[in-house]
């Protein structure tokens, strides 16, 4: 009797775990594929290839939709690490594109992803803006660099208000701390660049006045002859 009961229990567990395993095996490649699309989209954004970035993010979203379908009968797997990572990367790509193109930041419900993944993606998108800021500084576009720093600052100020246990936010506190370091370095870099630019302008203005004065003095001397 005991052996028969164990056989029934074991069979039931095997059936359930087999179904979960099959769903997981379908979902994992989709999550990895989605993440690859997002990584390529971020690279395209930094190269100002925005149409290409949109296309890649659209493909990433399709993967996430297929992933949801694959896990429809296994809702517990929707909260696993690989799903959260894929959603986070998608949020990062969409938010980075919005920040760079000065568009509205997309809502998590609009993107169809979990809030914790969205918030972590937002933090990483703000960190991605450091590269944009440095590029603008190299171009001498300090006005846009300051605007981008302000966007990073606003995101950080939002994230520090999300004060809940890591189990609910997916380790957001750690990601926010990392963003703070990126933000401080970026602010320091921009401040030094602005001071240097201001000093260079003053030196250039002084040299121009000196050269003008020398020319005027030379003309005065020549007029005496």
C-alpha cells in the first residue's frame, strides 16, 4: 500500500516538474535573445542610429511576449531571475532611447513589465547616460551635457524614494547606490570641464585684447613717421 502511494506521489511530482522544465527550456532562449537585442539597441543608441534601436527593441519586446506565452501555464516562473533580467534590459533600452531623444519616459504598464524590473532598468538607463554626457562634453556641447546630468539626477532622486525590501524591488538599493557613484563622477567631470572651458575663454579673450593692443600700438608708432 505504501509503495503504491509513493508511486502515485512520485508520478504526480514528475509530471508537474516535467511541465515546468519544458516551459523553462522554451523561455530561457527567448530571454537570452531578448537581452541580446537590447544590448545591440543600446549600442545603436550611442551611435545615434535611433531607427535601428527602435527595430531592435521591437524585436526584444516580441521575445518577451513569446516568453509570457511559454510561461502562461507556469506563472511562478515569471518571477525567476532570467525573466527579470530580460525585462530589466528591455526597460533600460526603452528608457535610454527616450532620454537621449528627449521623448517621454515610457510607463512600465505600457511596456508590459514588472515594476521592480522597470525600476532597475531605469537606474541602469541613467548610468548609460554618462556615456552620452561624456560625448557631449567632447563635442563642447555643455548645455546638453548639463541637461543630461539633470535627467540622471532626477532619476536618482526618484529611485531613492523607493524604500522597500530588496525582495520586493529586486535589489534596487544596490543598483541605486551604483547610480549614485556614476552620478557623482559625471558631475565632477562636467564641473571640471566647465571650469576649464571658462578659463580657456578668458585666456582667449585676454590674448585677443593683447594682440589688438599691440596692433594699435604699432599703428601709432608708424603714424609718427
